[in-house]
C-alpha cells in the first residue's frame, strides 16, 4: 500500500479520533464514553491479563529469586539436578509467597483490618505508577479502598472492573496520603514523586505543618480518611530519611522511604472493611536501631513485622 | 488476511507481555522498553503507511485502555498512529540495506518515545514532570533502540513463516496509472505479473536466493546480483542468461520456466522500456511484451558515439562545417527514418569570413543539400519567428576553418576577441578521430590548430587565445551568453515532464538515499549508471 490520498485520509481520521478522545478525557475525566470504554477494555484485556499472568507470574518471580546455573558434567545428573532445583525453586517461591501472605495476615490481624488478598497481574505503562490486581467487583472490591502489603501501604484502588481492579501506587505523583508521625501524632501528608531513574528507591515527599517535629528515623502511619476512604487509619507508610526544612517555609518537608517495596509487589491485600478501633501505632514495626548516619543504606532498611513474624530466613521475604 | 490476523496476534501478545512482565521489571535506569511501539514500527515498515496508521491507532488505544492505565485516553493512539505512518513511509529502506532498516526502526522508536513524553508533558498530567522525563527517557530510548532490530527481524521472519506476502510492486510510483511501468495491456491481457518478495512458491515468482536472508540485505553490486542469480537458477533448475543486467528486482539470470512468446527485435533491445518495475521484463506471460513496440530503442551512449566517430573518420567532410555528428544522423544510424531529420551543426565555415564584423554570430546558411539544420542556441532561424528583432545570439564555435570538417577541432573559450563571447564547447579536440592524418592548414589564419603552445604566437589574434590543442588554457566563461538571453525571456518556463526529477536537485534536495526507488525513470537511471545502487 503506497502513500496515497487514501492513506492520508486514514491518517487524518486516526489523528482526529485520537485528538477527540484526548479532548473528551481531558475535559471531563469521568465522562460516560471514556468510562464505558475503560470498563469494556478492562473486562476484556483484564481477563486476558489474568489468564496470561497465571503463566507469567512464576517467570517474574523467578527473576527475583534467581536460580543458580547447572554445573554438573554428566547429562543425566544435570537433568536430575535441574528438575530438583526446579522443585526447590518452586517450593521457595511458594514459601516466599506464603511468608508474604503470612506477614500480610499478621499486619491485618494487628490492625484489625479485614483484608482480601490479591496478586499483581499487570504494571502500568510508561510513566504511570499503577498496577492491576486479579480481584474485582465480583470479589467485593470497590474504588477507594486501601491497598497494603506485608510491609506497609501500597496505594488505593482507583477503578474496578468485573474481575480486575487498578491500584494507584503511593509513589504516583497524583496520590496524596494523610499521615501521622509516630510518636507525636503530628499531621501531615505524603505525596509521590513519580518514576525515578534509580528504579526501586522511590521516595515519598512528606509535608507537615510543624516542621520542628521532623527527625530522621521517624515512622509514619496513615491517618484515617473520612469514612475510611480511601485510607484506613494506622497503616505503616515509611520512615523519614532526610529532612528538608527551609527557613520561612510554611510547611516542613522531608523525604520518606516507604516500607513497601514498590518494584517487587507480589501479594497485596485490599482492606475491605476498616478496623473498629483506630490501631494507632500498633502496626508499626519496632523502631530501627539508632543509626547516626543521616542517609541510611537501602540494605539497612527495616522490615516491619519480620522479627515478630518469625519469618524463616532474612533472605526470604 | 493472514497478515492481518498475524499482526493482531503479535500486537495482543506484545501488549500482554508488556503489561504483565516488562513493565514489572526494575531495569537499571528506570525505563522499560516499549514492545508495542516496536511492533507497530515493524508492522508499519513491512506493511506500508496505511496499515501502519491503522495498527498504530488501535494498538495505542488498547494501551490507553488496558487495565492498569490511568492516563488520558488517546495519548498513545495519537503517538502510535503517527509513528506507524512514519515507519510505513520508511518502508522502502527494507530493500536498501539491513543496516538502514534497523537504523530507521531505532530512530522511529526513539521518536515515538520522545513524542509520547512531550505529549504527556504538554497535557500537563501531574504524575509526569520534566525531571521524571529527563530521568527515564534516555534509558527507555536505549532499551527501545536495542530491541528494535530484534523485533523487526522477528516480525519479518514470523510473517515469512506464516506465508505472508510482501508485495514489492505496491510502493513504486512507476506502477501508478500512467506511470512508466503501469500494467500494459496487450489485447486485453494484463502483462505485469504479481511478483513476490521474500517468498516464492512457484518458479515464476521465486525471488532471489539469498535475498531471503533478509538481514544480509539485498545484493548491491552487479557481481553479487549475478552470483545470487546463478545460485537461484541452480536451485530451481533454470539456465541463467548471460550478460543481461536487471533493472527490476528479478534476479538477472532467471528465465521463467515457461518462456513467453518469442520476442521480436531482441537484438537491439538493450533497454527494456517496461523494466522499471520489479520483474516485469522477464516473466511476462501472455503475448510478447515487446510486441508492443515496433522497434526497440537503442540508446546511443558514449561508447557508441565514439565508435561511430571513429568509424566515420575515414570520410572527410570538406563542406566547411565542423559538423560534429552532422551527416551521421541519417536513417541508417539511429534507426530513425525520414530524410528530414535535421542535422545539428556546430558552427560553420563562415566563421572565418565573418570574424571581422564584430562578434561572430552563429553562422547559418541553408545547407547545400537542402537539409535543415538546427543552430544551437537560437531556437529557430536567426531573424525569424520569435527571434525576430532580437540581436543574434553571440555564439561562435570557433571552427578551425573550412576544409577541416573531418579534422575539425571544436575549441572555444571566453572570447578573447574582446567583444563577443565564445561559447566553450569544452575545448575538446577530436583529432584522434581522423587517424593521424595531418590537417590542412586552416583558412582561418590566426588560430593555431595543431601546434600547441610555443608556436608563433599571433600578436593581435582575431580569435585570440583560441588555441585549439590546449584546452587547459582556455578560460571557461563565467556565464554563457545564451544563458543570459534565456534569462531575459519573459515567457513562462514550460513545465517539464521531468519536473519531478529536477526538483530533487535544488537547494533543498532530498538526499539520494532517502528518495524512494522508482521515482526516476528507468531510462534515466541507466543513463547515469545508478541502476544498481537504487534497487
């Protein structure tokens, strides 16, 4: 097919359609056309993603766990070794997942949340900080519910289709989470900083009205939203790693390293019913040992619930 | 249909893999490759602009709507349909070289990433800031560039494996209605065959062996083409033809297994007028393609002309004209019939007589034989027609004088004569043409035709500085007179048929490697010996 008048007409039509879609969505984010389109695509493509993720989830997990290569010389031994190792790694994967799930249950038990466990099946494209979970409206998920994992806050549910839902991560620049500083109870809010080049080490930006209360190592929990939507109270958020107080600024600013590891999300929980009482700081992990260095190394990051959970080995999360 | 289904399957796979696996990888640099974009580029580069637009739009829309998506709907659709169109326009590079194709795919991928980043920034979405883009974009582009060749190769191989045909004829303008290779119809039979690229399942449609090895690129040199043709011919059991140079894509050695109707006038058919399209020349089913032409056209190229001059050098033309080529345009020479074929005379013997009367005019006088002549630069008879009232163009081809036609030296230079300019014909000499026979003494006294430099120099030469045997010393005119005369002409310049061709050689010309194959006519390409480079 050559570049003819027909081709250019086709291009013009496609461009106009795309621009019209952009205009409609930009003008009104919740227009019925766009939402129905999203719902339809969510049902169709979300189902496909669910099906695909059954196959691909072991693959993605496999990358994380890392299996050593084979070393044996003899073919039979090699084959046997491979099969044994495959079994072992599958067992490891199960155990890792199990321990994650266990920690999730512990955290929810301590906080008194009722949690619906879900798996991540897809990740956002480009600059978006979103994930898709394999539970949907049929499982009782509604928009604006809190999502957490065994370590801490993950985000909130933004849209729900029949069998899948989309979660906006706390690192997304659009997400704002009301927080409370652990010992004192000062109120502030945490917003995401978007995608970063050093992948994984995404930090959150904390702003509090009382700048004097900011200290490195202070832990944050969510403060309750109105009617517990989108965030229930008491979910661990992170630890302050650096303080950026500026003279004359209205708010004190700090950077927060989140508890949850946003690049390795696997099993998460959706809080389907809020706790009866505010758990306050009971869910928080024990405070880390006093480290004099202002910039803690990533490996020294405290793992909430690790010791109390009695997780088998530190290497297996 | 197969291609559409295959494209759909590939795009769906790419989308799902992208969303479920690739986006979840924490790669260094923070970016992730965009498989969907690369697939759109690959499909566009093999399918053309229209399929690129359609595929790009729908793939982008799917990416906009697939569940984790939270951005404004239509962003990726906009960018991807533009990228699909662009890569469809770049389709021709697939035949030029593999390196060029891979480079173009990588460039389109980088362009696509940049476009989508710019669009996200322009739409003022809060989650994307400039610093985020600056952090993430370089690594994303790098991953895309690294993956682009792989995706392109995989798509082409997959398509070939599934039997998808890539029609080569589709993107040649020569095949447009009225184009130089438009399907000619002889007694109702369309003679341009459907040829295939990359795939051949019948000997008639087989493509060259080795060109299937796509990444190796098409053979560029003539020798490589011959080798390829031999290989193909051996493989499919036909005899290679000797000496033919292929213009289209069909390898030069291939006869179709069922030969066409015996061709007429094969002897002179150096140039096949229908050969501008791929494979049109050899595999012509039906009535003979050449039967359409009563006589084959033979282009007299430089060699041919030189041979003619050499052959004619035995005859001496004593009629006082330099007449390079005069008298050789007879009916027997060029295959053109009719006595009224004009001679072209460069200068005339009267030059010597008139030199005293100012700038020497192009001498025109009726030929004794009654033949017409065309004087160079006038456009008609001087003093007649639209040339009436205009001063005669000051053109003089300084002939050595009458009686030296055979040994005539075309020599010229900017007019030393002080008044009129002489138009340089290049100062070439054709002395070698007459076999060493010594020329007579020129009637034209001051010009020194045969002795180069240190012969007696004329003090006040009437045709000064015209030293025939020393082309090096002849200064070239800065601007020939007739060019100025042409510039004065108020009439509108006639639109040439070759306008399409000539506009490519202006200031803003398109680079040669960028122009699509088939833009020029086959004749032009042969004349300038570019035929092997372009296709």
